[in-house]
C-alpha cells in the first residue's frame, strides 16, 4: 500500500451546516459541488476532506450509526508558528467551532490547541518545532 491518506470523510448529521462551517467559516475550497449533492469534497493540500450524510456513511460501511463520545480520531492542522496557531484557532471559533483546549505550550515541545467543529469532530491546531508538517 502506498503510504498516503487520500480522503478523510466525516459523517455529517446536518450537511448544510457542515458545508457552511468548512466552506464559509474556514474558507476551504469546494470541489465540483452542486447544491443538493450528498457527497461534498474540499480540495486541500495532500489530502481531501469529504462530508457525507452520517447515516449513509454508516450504511456504506455496514456499521451502526449510533455512538457518542471520543471516537479515537483527531484531525490535525499544523501551522508554521505559535502566532499562526492562535490565528487559525481564532478563525475556527469565529466560524462556529467550540474551543476544547486553548492553545498552550505542550509536553513534547510544541504548541497546540483543540477545537470541535459544529458536529463535534475534533481538530488539533499545532506548531511543531521538531518536524515541519506545514
């Protein structure tokens, strides 16, 4: 297998709200989208982000849609500086995200914070002084 993640798809309970958050709030560019489409894709650097109705995604994977709490997955955006982390974090909150952990210096030498998108998907925004992931 090629060591690459091509697409991350989030199961959306309210597709219109999630489109507004990622497109209008965070400014992610939509790809080939027409209003009413079920599959929504955002072109990103290296990996694409997709939104798909939560029930339909569970059905496609043949798993139950029920569940709550920490799913064991965190999406991450790495920024080139502490100031850039603060800027992205503020942008996410202004777009409707909920602060989970304000950005702080962390044990591994970096700087990071966590927010949740409107449906609770966790994002870490981090500056990594050890490995440039920007």
